[in-house]
C-alpha cells in the first residue's frame, strides 16, 4: 500500500489536525520520499514510518509538536539537518537499520536541542572505533544512545513511564480511600456514643411515662368496679326488702 493511501486509512474519518499519533509502518514510499503528509497534521506528537523504503526527508512537513519519530529499517544515508528545521522539539529519534556511516552525518542532529534518546543500532556507523564515546561527545544533549546511557544503564521505555504515572495516580486514590485521619474517627465515635446515651434516656423516660399511665388506668378501673358492685348490692337489698314486705302482708 502506498503511503498516501495508508494515511487516508489511518485518519479514520478524522481531520488531520485532530491526529496526535500516526503509524505508517510497512507501507511504500514512491521514489523514497514522503507522500500525503503535510502541515495540517500540526498536533502530531508521535510519527512512525518504519520499513517504508524511505531514502529522503526533504518532503517532511513542519511538525512543531512532534516528540517521537520512528524511522527504523529504511535507506536514509543523510539529509538529517531537515529534522532540526521541521521538528525542533524532538526528544526521541530512531534511525536504526539505516545507511548512516559516519559522524559527519550525525553532526546535523546537534541542532535538536531537546533530543534525549537516539537509536543508531544496526547502522554502519556503530562499527566505528569508540563509536559510543564519539556520539556522546558530539551530541552532548542526548542521555541515551541505542537504549543505554554512558554508564550502560538501560533507558526506561514509554510504557514504564506511563506505569509510573499510573502508580502515582493509584497512590492518590489509595490516600483518598484511606478515609479521614485518626482524630476524626475518635470524634465521630464519641458523637455516636452520646447519641446512643440520649436515645437510652428517652427510652427510659418513655417507659416510666407508660408505667404511670398504666397505674392511672388500673386505679380508674378498680374504682369503676367498686361503684358497680355498690350499685348491684344496693339493688339486691331493695329487692330483698320488697320480698319481706310481701310476706308480711300475706301473713296479716
């Protein structure tokens, strides 16, 4: 697939100015030059053109926000001065597997003031005597060459850096989930105890009030029963007197 068609495919109905990452690996450069990439990709931060038979960077557009550029496994042998002009903010550049042979070709990268990592692995230049010392001396702004610093410490890859950022976010979340400080919890417990004591007092007062009401109710019922008894006994007495009077009347 030609590079121009690959770019249209990778856009996925987006406008060029909306794209921040673009991977064009394994497509085909016509005449070894960049095609279909222009200044409208102004938000581009990561661009990969690995194994596309690229031999010239002359048609590289201005990409001021570009930070990472992958150009591995091509046939580039020079013309690197274009990078400082078109991509001045590059921090990572991979030129491994190209046709770069001598230090004079790499010297053009001195103007990439923000460049921190350069990869020239599997280029002929790596066969030079004191290759690493010479590159670090020539490009004093870089920290890593072919994945290692001057003390042979391996460079962290972008995924590890993202993980570190994620760990920091996780720590913040854990702190938030840890809850309030110790003093706050103690105050909360004291307030809960006070609320429970108040509830108990209210329950006791309510029970006492209920008992008093029951006593009043019982005394009232007892009085009512006594009165009923008296009435009943009074009626019975009157009936007895009436019967005695009847008997006396009959005897006379």
